[in-house]
């Protein structure tokens, strides 16, 4: 059954809204992640402008897909049915090493591999978070580096000694 443009425009696609760094022009980027990182996007100075631009671009892109006979995917379900099982093919030597390690640790091979996967998954998520934090800190450092403060030495608060908030003692001050 052939669907209409209005049908696809009415579907609840997941929308991501991201701030655009000031050094790249500022504002916001709205996108439909299901169509790729930059597949269907909109931008604007405000979130509302970015969403409005996204809707306009989504309409244009969906019409192009329909005109060319391309299949438009329906929204992905957030909650898919995962059984908790999957088949994995690994080299024999790795199978042997994992089985021996599981035995040494007194757990089943399944439990051992599940633990290894969970630990690596957490490491991967931590690395992703740290990369995001690092990017934010670099951006913050660029902005802080451009700020200049004028301090009137006569108006220094009496209850805070000058060395109270030294950068090398930040954790103590915080």
C-alpha cells in the first residue's frame, strides 16, 4: 500500500536537539537520527526555529523520497523485543581461553563472558562521557581565556584571604 506524504509527516519520529557551538555560528541543530547524523536536519537561533526548519526540510526530503520511489522507514520503536540471547562466532582458541578463565574464576562461561561484555560496555560509555566532558572543557577554556577581569584591590572582601581560592587548591575550596 502506497502511503501519502501526510501519513509520513504525522509519524512520531525521534528528534534530537543539539546546541551548535558559538565558534561554529551558535544556535541549535534539530535532526532525525534515524536518517543518519545529517540526513534530515534543521537549524536556527532558537530551538523553536530549529524545529520549524526541521519540519520544512523533512517535508521536502520525504516528498523527494516518494517522488523517486524510495521506501521511507517508519519510526523505530524505543522498546524492541530483545530475548537476551544471540549467537556469537569466535575463534576456537578464544573460546578455549574464555572457558579456562571462567573455570578458574568459578563461574559459567556464559556468566564470565556476560561480565566481560558488561565491563567493556561500561568502559566504552565512560570513554564517551569523558570525551564529551573534554570537548566541553576545551570550549570553556577558550571562552574563559578571552575574559578579562578588573579587580579593584580596595574592594576586596575582608572575610576571604587572597590565597583562599588558589587554582591548585580548587578541590578543597569546592
